[in-house]
C-alpha cells in the first residue's frame, strides 16, 4: 500500500515552524500575512490560512484582531523529540537565559541514593558531580534542576562551565558524544523550598522530569530530577497516523495508593 504524504498545509506548518525556530521571526515579531506566505511557498491563500490557523491553535502564533498575526511569547516550548539546550530554547523564544548555580561539587555515588546508583551503573565509591541549578528566562526562575553526572567521563568540568549550557559544556568543551536520554514526566505540586526558589505559591502545579542521559553505546552519563513551572512551559508534539497498539511507553499509576 502506498503511504500518503502529509497534507500540503501540514508540510507548510513545518516550514513556517522552522522560520521561527531558525530565528528569522522571534517572539513578538509580526508574522507574514497569508498573501506573503502564499507567494513565498507557492501555495494558495486558503492553504496558508489553514496552516497559520493551526499554528495559532497550537500556541505558536497569536492573532490580534485588526493588527495581524504575531509570534507568541510568554511560554517556553518543551521539545519531546530531542535534547534541546535551555539556553537555545529561551533565546529562540525571545527571552534572555541565565543560570544560578546553587550547588556544584563531587560526591561519592553512595550519597546519591540507590535509584541513581542503579541508573548510572556505578559503584558506591565512584565519584559523581552533583549540580543544582536554577534556570531563569528574563530573570524569572522557570526550572530547578538537580543532576548527578559520572565524574570519570567529565574530567575538568567546573562551576564556571555549568553556568551556561551544560549540553554545550559536555559536547563542545569535553567532546563527549551524547546519544540521547530516557525521560519520565509527571505532574506534581511544587512545595516548600522548591516553590520559594521558583518564586511561586506553595503547592503550585508543575512538572517533574526524571531523566537519564546516555553517551553513544548506551553508557549512562547523568541522572537528573528537574522541576518545571507549570505556568512557564507548554509541551508540544506531533503525532503520526493511527497505528495498531504497541506496548505502552508510559505507566498508569495506581491512584488508590496515592497519599491524600
């Protein structure tokens, strides 16, 4: 059976999204009108209108009556398909990224706990870097990150290096080949000291991302537990066509055992 191509407006959606991600249009910029889009990409105004309408519905663009369509700011897009630097993501959204390093140093793996020990496949006496960072966009704290990194792969990593993009420090500074990460995303209530650091009311809804990053060959490099402010992030993903059921990638929690 011949696989059908994505509709033209979906293909146009991808091209328009790339204009924004590539920096041609930043948050707050006025987006081209349907006529301009049609001329640039060789499509009808109807197709251009449909593509723009979908991007408005997704929250990428914002329509202002009587004024035009603008690239939306205000929230950050969490990429579900690839590892993307917070620094790059914030800048692409028209925000100025900054980092406050709360803690940095080495600890014996035994102090990191059994889950981290197992996930990183290290021995209790092995050394790990522990990095705790507050990530800010336009001086507003949006992410609280706690990460253990296997020290033997990162000789020379220092506090100065983790003030910016950690991915850049690992791949460009230390020349490591990061292959990807496994993530689990859960809704949580952010409380107490964490809420104070993120400057939100106690109990505010947020997202907890537990992640294990790998070098090429499937060698564990880091484990992190990172809190995201619920009012600062949106998760966007594009699903493919309907398929037959496969083993679930997620886990349905037993709510009867959840503390109330």
